[in-house]
C-alpha cells in the first residue's frame, strides 16, 4: 500500500508543518510520495532526507540575519527572501542539506509552482535538490515581493496562487492513502479581494493577465478545495492534520520565539495525531 503526503504552504506558518513532520520522524512514519507547496516544499523536503529539526534550526539561527530576508534584500535584489543566502549558502555551507539521504529515501517529491503565462499550476518532481534549487525558489516566490523565477524559458511564482492544497494532483499519482498537513484551522476561509486589489493585481501583472486572474480567484479556488477536503475527510478518503486555531505568526515573521512556538504547536499536533494516523494508514479500504 502506497501513501502520499500533501503539505500546504503559508510562509512561516510552515513552522507548524515542520513540527508535525519532525514528530512523525520520531515514529519512523514515512511516505512514498510528497507534494509540497511553497513553505510546505521548503520545509517538507527535510523529511525524506531524515533531517529532523533542520527547518526550525536554521530559521531560528538566521531569521534576523540581514542576509536572510527583509527590506534590504527586497530593495537590492527584488526578492524579500535573499536567494543567494537563504537557498544556496544555507543549504550548501551553513546547515547542509543531505541530498544523498534524500535520494536514498526513494520518495517521489513534487513542488507545485504557478506558470505566469497560463496562471495554472505545474508540479515538478525534485530528484536533485541542489541542481533544482530554482524550482524550490519558484514554489515559494511570493507575489509582489519576489522576482519571477525562470525555468526552461518560462516564468513562475508561488505554487499556492493556483493550487494551495494539491490533493487532487496527489491522488492522481495513484497512492492508496493520502495525508494532508494544513496550516489553517478548520473554520478558515479566504475572503474575496477588494475591487481595488483586483484592479491592482491586473495592473501589477499586466504582462501576465492569466496570473492576475488566478490571484483574483485564489479565494474562490481555495475555499472550494477546503470544502472538498472536509467531504473527503468525512468519507475516510484522506487524513488531515491542521492547527486547532489561527497560528500566532505572521507570513513573514522575524521573531524567533514565535517561530519556536508555532513549531511546538505542530510537534504537539503531530504527536496527538499518531493514533489516528496509524489506524488510517493500516486500514484497508
């Protein structure tokens, strides 16, 4: 029986996901495939590499480092999160990602990105993270504060714009069981963007009208996904771990104490889910 895992994004709300996954590593719970979006991909890739604690460790250490992210990086590079430091120097020198262990795991790992030309999601399989670091940058490149990332002559941004919770893609891969880690509570729904913001999106991304439309419709797509997930969960078609309430953290958070608090909430939720998760994974439909 093969299992798939879907990891929602949400920038620093992803510390919740990191906590969940680290708690599951303690129990040697693994998955055959993982589909991550934005921070879900960035932090989730540590799980198949077996690097428990890496996501919280390097974020606590560097979150206030001017080289990591902030206004200085945005003004000098066009990216709120500094690509050279956060993606390349941290991973290859300061807190080295274990690519060999990732590859030995045999996990099929996908990152969702949004094509600026079509406004549609694409799902790129990661087999060599260092060589494909630009894919990981693309999945987490937040609109407005990130330059589009070029991949094979096309331009991409945050996968969450077009598919915040890629459960249908995960199921299309043929896994027998599907597990989701969400970073929003059960009752959360997105609001329709104000008319002025919709106009701003069309102006700001005037070269990419399909992407602007995806931004303007994100609330609708997301809310429909949430309702579908609730229905599938009630029918026993998937297993979901989510926070009990809004996470006390901003999307771009520089307070280490808040990062640690949200990570701890995730670890607690992961431990609390173990009994139900194991039962779900072991039950034959």
